[in-house]
C-alpha cells in the first residue's frame, strides 16, 4: 500500500473508506509499516465513532433488573440496597427515584458500574 495522506475523519464516506483500509491491513505482519498505519487508522476510526456513535450507559433501572436476572435475585434480595420491599418496588417501577445512597450500595454489593447507576 502506498503512503496515504492521513487526516481527521470528517464525513461518513471518509469513515467508510478508513474502515475498508483497516480491513485490508488487518492480517498484515506485526511490527511493519502496515501495522503502524493500521494502528493510526484505528485510532482515527475510534475517535470518529466516539463522536458520532457514542455508546450511552444503560438505564439504571434496566441495569438493576438485568443484574437481578443474571444473579437470580428477587425483590426481597434487594431490600438491603433499598431499605424495604415497598421501596424496591417503587424504584423498579419508576415511582421513586434511585438515591445516591441506593446507588452506592448497589455499586458495592452488586458491582453495577457507578456511571450506570448515576445516570439518573
């Protein structure tokens, strides 16, 4: 591959072109000029994706429900994090907001990422 001009990706067409170049370079030899080019193009593509296709953290309540399903937990199992069974129900049904203290307990006890819990 000849020496391409490397510049910031500003359009979707440029992004698609960079992805095609990445595909062509993907299985190239390590520690080669092509590998260096691949790394630079991947950084440019990642920057474009972060700006144009951000991945937002999941909804806090959906994250709690997912963790419940993943760990086979019931509403009763969540009482230590919320304070009472009725509070668990209110929060999971979006009738009461998740508080900072609840989020802190869920983070420590269920390993739900803080950025997910605090996006309320």
